[in-house]
C-alpha cells in the first residue's frame, strides 16, 4: 500500500470515524464469525483506500462505509479466513444462486457447472501465499450485494474464457471456411472518405460517456433497448428516444464538421450517403492498432 | 439511415480501447454500478470505461439479474404516463360498459329460460367471472402461482405420512419376518442360536423413550426406536428379536458379512454374529476394546463425494455437492438435487439440530441435548437413536457429525466427547 493510498483510508480520520466503525461492528455478525473489531476496522480501511477519491473528506469516508453491505462483507471475509460457520451460511444462501447465475450466463449445463465449480474453487482458495490461503472472497469489498458480485465474477470469467477461445482459432478451419490471410493493410487513401471518418471520430469524441455507452451497446454489441435500459435503470422508451436523438444530432454534427473543414454541403450529404465499402475504412486494422489507455484508469 | 448507422458503427469501433495493458473494472465496481450504489463521480468513471471497453460491457450485460429480480426502473416520463392514463381510462370505461351490458343480457336470458344455473367450476373460477376481464386474469394467475408455490412444501410434507405408514407396515412385516427367519437356514449356526432365534418373543421389547410417544406421526414410531443396549440377536447376518423391530430387513439394516466389513471384526468363527446380553461385554464397543478397532476403521475416511463435476475435490472444503444442511435456526433442510433450493425437512417437534452428515442415502442429524436421528433412505424416514456406552448415555449437544462408510459415524459433542459407531448406531464407543 503506497503512502498516498494510506492517506485516503480510514486511518486518516481514525478518531472521527471510530464511533461509526464501532456501531457498524456491533450491528454486524462479525463477532459471530470470529472477526475482531480491529480486523473489521482494517477491512473498512481497505475498502476506503481502494475507492475513496483523492481529496475525499471524512464525510465522504463516513458515507462510503455506511453504504457498504456490512453483513455480506463480514461473511465473505470470514469465509476467506476459513470460518466454518461462515461457509455454512454462504453455501446456504448462495449455492443455488451461483448455479442459477452460471446457467443464465452460459445457457449450457456443462459449461455452467464448470463455471460455477471454477468459481467455487477460487472462492474457497486453492492457492496459498506465505502460508495464507488466497480466497477470491477476500477481494469482495461490499460496494454491491454479494449475490450481484458473484454474478459479475461469473460473467467476467465467462467473458474471459469465451474471448480467449475466440482468439484461439484453428488455421485449418479458417482455410476451409475460405478465409485468406491478408497482408498488412495499407493506410487509407486521403480523400473525402477520410474526412468523413475524421469528422465522425471528432463528433463521437465530443459525446458524453453515457451517450457513447448507449450507442456502443446498441450498435456494436447489438444489445436490445431493454437490456441497455436495465443496465442504466431507466425505462426502455427513454433509451429509445435517447438513441434516436443522439443519431439525429450526430448526423447534423458530422455535416457541420465536414462543412467546417471545407467540404461543400451537398458533397458532405452525398458523402454520408455513400456506401461504407467505398470509404476504405479498415475496421480490423483500426481495432488491431494499439489504442491509448482508457481515461480515468482505476486505481489498483 | 442505414448507411449512417454503418458509419457511426465504424466510428464507435475505432473508439474502443483494445490496449492489452488496459485495466478493467473490478467486480465490485460493476456490481455497484448495476445496483445504483456508486457516487456520481464513480459512476461517471465507470461509464467512461464502459463506453470504450467491450469486455466490461459484456460482463455488465451478462451479470444483470433476471428480469423479475431487477429493482423497479425509474418511472416513465410524465408525458407518456399521462397518455397511458387517458388510454386506460377510456379502455376501463369501455370494458365496464361491455360487462354491464353482458350481465344484463345474461340475466334477461336466464329469466326467460327459467333454468337454474349449475356451477361446474370451482369457487375461484366462478368468482372470476364476476370480475372485470383484466382482474379475472390476475386472479387466475394469482391462484395458479399460489398453487405452484405450495407445491415443494406440500410435496415434502406429503411424503412423510406415507413413509410412516410404510414403517408401520415394515414393523409388522419385520415381526413376521423374524418368525420366518427363525427357521433353520443353510448358513453356519449353532443350536443355541437356533433355539433363541425360534423364540423371538422371549426377548423383552425395547424400552420406549418418554418422548417417543409424543412424537409426531412423521417420526419413526415408538416401536422402531432403537435402544442401543438392548440385546439383539443376529443370525446369518439378519437381525432378529424385538430389538430388530427397529431395523426392518428392507431398510438397509440387513447385515451380511461380505458387505459389512466393520461387523466382521466380531470374533465369530462361524460367521454368526451374536450380540446377546451375556455376550455384551465382548460384543459391545467399549473404550480400549472394540472401540479401538472401530476408531481404526473410521480412520480410513472415504474421500468426499465429488459428484459429476470435473473439478478436483478441495481439501477440507465444505462440499458444494452436499444436499443436507442445518440452518442457524436449528432447522434441517434438504436439496433434492445439487444446485436446487433447500427445503425444510421435519423430523421431530422441538428438535434444534446442530449438525448433519450424509453418506449416500444415509443421513445422520444431531442436535441439542443429544438428539440424534438416523435415516437410511435419504431422509424419507427417520430413526431416533439414543446412544449410550455402558451406563453413560449421550446427553450433550451434538455439534458435528462425520459420516464415512455405510453405518459408520463419528459424533462430536459440546462437552468434548467423541461417539463412534460402525453398525448404524446399534453400538457406540465413547471417547473423551
């Protein structure tokens, strides 16, 4: 833990938040699971260290720890420490839900069971470091529900496995499918098409994050409006109107940008109506290029 | 517009971050995002990442709970709500007019025909006819839902009375079987044993515990309560005698030398196992004697069942495959299949269970005050056991049970004792 990280933790305001920590400890089942108040305080310190932004005050820290799922947090940490009573509780409450989540993610019985078993092994802790068992449950921070966290971990594992398998493609199968292995793609020609791509890039960069998320989920991931709405906790009609509004606004913005860069309005309109295949925009090459790191890189 | 969409699609694809060193959002952040538990700055940061990371977007989409578990979405914008209210109002008025007109017509028709309507449906369905169409659909759905929800519990409870009746029948059958088996068999046997076997009635009936008579019908009947220090004659591997009434032949109590290795530890050259009162000091498991052998047998613990999963068994891990648990409220629960929900199993009234162990179809459940129950048919029927070693009965709370092979169990009590059996609870050895 770095020095700067320590300044964000509860220790910075120990005298001010101690009553809150004590109150949370007393109200939680931590004692039943063999977690002392000092250990409990260290857990909360770990959470605040990780998630409190720079310059956060004691009120932010207090708000964060009071919003945590304390009961589930202590349960997870007690399981990570090997407490039998905690494991009994965990299996009683979450075993069925783990399998259910795996089924809804994988849609296949065998894959789901493998996914759930793999997660269980990670949760229990198959590896040790310095004599201490490493359990994935030790990384649960209580920001969201434990059930939701388990579901997300399963989803992430599934995404990792699926994308790994997609990358490992048989060359023979590719040849049989008629795919040819092309040489390096030349740079796109400098013509009106490049100006369209450039204008689109500029306009998309000026979009808000939520708008870009909606467009990416809808156009790139082919998610339904209902799914996007659920992820943002809004109504489906809201997302429908939002995407419609964004795409209309994008067209106007791209046209304006093209005109601003010296293109005739009529030519710009024709350029937007031109077949994409003539644009010579090689999506594969663009995706294969290394992009700049995502802004707002999360703290470790 | 299609062309425009293609242009935007490609533009968005260009903006996706594919750098391998990119750090993805952790599960806590994604979960908190979906559950609206992030602060505004955090949410903005997460949204920023999600707009450029297809992996994290996929994880979000996959980890969303089922539709009925999602928190209620934010209310629709007011304009659409108002429009819908108007439409609903007119639709309700139209429906009311139709219902009233239909009712009046029906009444007049019935009056003209002067017939008595016979009710052919149940009350619920008849009642639904009186409701408005929209409400009747809801009533039917609610009725069906209610019926479905009661099914698992009803199914569990319905099983037990039937099993109890079977147990009663087994008692009768076993008593008759005891008489039939008293006839000489081809197995090696001594004349003394034959004489005893032909007079099963001579053996006094097992004592009935005070609580047994008060037990609910779902519990094994008093006649099947086994007291472990009662003499039980065993011939050719089959239990006879009054004590055997608690162990009907078909319930797994039949002991055959070839299938029950622990029992072969009894020194019977003719392979006839006798546990009469006079032989008890040699037969019963006492500390230092047979208990040592029993302890050695139990020391060879079978590996925990892995089930059908490919993952290797985790050392000392609580098994994910187990189907019996005890809740913090002392309730015994069972899952019919791995991955399915747990349902309460009623064994006896007033028992606070603290430990359960399973080994195949055999289940041991123990609790406060030395309460101990044993099932050999996966919990469909139960036998109340009262372990005792000599004059020392088990009265402390049973805090853990370890079941290894069939008929063998190792109990740990709250006062630090270990109780071991290798013959399905007939005899016990006590260690402090």
